[in-house]
């Protein structure tokens, strides 16, 4: 043990070890999908940080671990961003530096029962703040939020309907904290076990108490996935061929993937007429996605457009949250050099201004999203609040076909469905396409990246309001309250330590000639 401690004395070795420990949770996400591993993956990182000799070193361990975490969950971006991915991981990893300091503050040495119990609340809250900040769209969005690793676990999906992916993240980190204390601090095992019991109790209570979606009717939706095809005209031809095969299937809606149409339909009325003809032939509206320069306003937009038997219905949603560097470059004047080292956007796409509910056929209301917008829980929640009965995400991960990205992206729809109590369709150009029921359960099989086909899904609809839709991101607000209370407590404690206490009363000394009744005499 002393030899290992001596080995860790090297800052460089310690930093490398922290980065490797921070990268471990990636195996809990697809494609490995070792969901159970999320509950232990942070333990090595936590144990390392608590052993830091100083708070400054703990902050460095937090930073290096955050670098490893961000690099691991975004490793599939390496071919596109090249060396710039390391710069981004280092910048975003710095968000974990305060968390590292907090870990040492609570777990260093031999934490007593009070400090150990507080750690089970404060440290997950601190982690949640890191996830909240990095989930801002300008910093890359909430990809790789640790709670999203639980997308296929039924009890976790039930918890997601109560507090969203934020509640899952809080509980996963709390379990890791408890296990780290249980394994490394023998004297603090009681609060650690209590934390594990409390987590199990919360999960059980949510399982029993949280309302289940009430099914009400069904819809038949087809997903058209053409696969990798070079050229927008050739891709359209394949989509047209696959869609024509759906005639006579009694469909309510047909969904094409992101960038399924490479031309503005106003500039190419021939394409609009061909899609309308398909709608008449299949007797179903078709939701396409246009990635092109608009004819009625400047700039390139990615837009979900509903086409009926008479042509475009007028329902249109322009993508609001763009992929940093993939669809626009933040602070292009400063970071425009990224185009020279990777496949960053040569021209910024334009943003939409509001979410849209589309009316499909006889009364079906759908809420479209585009690409990684499905990673943002607030977008699907707002669509459910506005009356969407079916959530749809049109996506394309063709640039990352041989990576874990397509499966990771498809898994996010399970969480959005569970959070909102609304079924969700994740339709892609090149896989992985997936459909989930209102509880987050998978409907049918995934369409992998090797498929070029069209598939029909019978999707039960549901009504009702989940606690997450009703109360929003309350776990985040609760974490803010916990951190605020802790900071206030620390402030009061520091003030008391610095304020000089009352001077002790010292009786006046008397000489032998003084009288106790008449001093001085």
C-alpha cells in the first residue's frame, strides 16, 4: 500500500489514473450497455480523489477525471473533430474540478456519521450541477448524462417519469458515493449502508406510487430507413421505393429520417409532388426532413415538414438546437480554425424559434424533434405539455456508423418516452431506428446500421400527466437547495470560527491588606 501511495505521489501518474478512472462509466452506455456498471463505475475515481493530499490536488483529480469522462462518452467524435476533441474534453472536464474538491472535503480521512450522511446529499447534488451546466446546448448538450445509462431498466424508467433523467443521475451517483465509503472507510459504513437502503426505498416507492400511463387507442406508424446512399437524389429515390412498398398497410403516418430531402420543396416542386403522390398511394401523411437553403429566407435550415396527399400541409418545424461544430461553430471568429483540423461546419445552420405540434390525419397530434434535440428532456416535456400524443425524433448518424453513437442516440428516446408518458419514434436515415412505448419499453426491434428497409409499428397511445411533466426539473432545484443550505452552513461555521469569543471574566487581584467588603482598604 505504501508502494502504491509512493507511486501516486507523481502528479502525472495521478492525473493519468484519474483520467482512466473517469472514463470507466462509458461502458454503462450503449453499445456495451452494462447498465449495472454505472452503480460502481465512479468508485475508483471517488476513492482516488478522497486520497488527495490537498484540496488543490483533489480539484486536479476532478478535472482529469472529467476530461476522461467527456473524452470517453464523445470518443466517436474523434474522426470529425480530430485533435479538437481533446481541447473540448479538457475545457468541459474542468467543470468537475469543484466536484473533486467537494469529494475530498466530505470523504477525506475518517468522515463521521454526520459528514458521511451529508456527502450522500451534497456530492450527488454537485454532480447534478456539473451535468446541468454542460447540458447547455452551447457546450454540447446533455449527451452522456450518467442517468441515461439506465434506459433499459424498468424501475429506473419508472423513476424517470417522476424526476426525469436528473433523478436517475442523482441516485446513481449517490450509490457510487455510498459504495466508495463502504469500501474505503470502515468507520463510516453505517451511513453508507443507510444511503444504499434509502436509495432502494426510493426506487421501490416510485415503483408503487408513480402513475402508469393509461393506454388509449393505437396508431400505425412506418419508419423508412434507406441506409447509406451517396447523393441526395439517389437517397430520395430509395426512400420513394421503400415508401411505395407500404401501400395497403393501413398506416396513420410515415416518418423519414433527418436530411431525408436535400432540397427545399419550394425550389423543387417536383419532389413535393412525388411525396404527395406517395401519401395518396399509402393513404398516410409523410413526415420528411429537409436540409437545405430556404427559398423564402436566407440561410440553411433543418426542417421537419408534413406532406399530405395534396402536398405540404403547412406544418413545419425548424430545428432549434443545433449541434456545436457539426451544424454551427460557436464563436466562429475565435474557433473557426476547427474547420481546418476536422469536419466542422463550413457554414452555420439557422435556428428555428419555437416548437411545433402537428396535426396528422384524423386527430393525431405529434411533436417533432430533430437529431440530438432528443437528448434534451425539456424539449420533449414541453411538447407533452402542449398536447403531443406521439413524440418523433428524426435523426442521422451516418458520419458515425461504425461507432457507439447510433445506439447511444437511439437509447435516449426510451428515457424521453418514460419521462413524458408518451410513445416515441426515433427515425434515422442509416440506423439505429427505434420505437418505444409510453413507459419507455421497446416496441419491436431496432433497425441496425446495416438495414435499408421500411418497418411498420403498432404503437399504443397513452394519456395522463407524469410527475416529471407536471413538476419539471425538481431534482435540479432540490440539488440547488441542498448546495445552498450547505454553503450557508459552512459560511456560518466559518464566521463563528473567525469571530473572537467573549473574554473570560478574571476576578480582580487583591493584596493582603485589602478588605473584601471595602476594596482598596
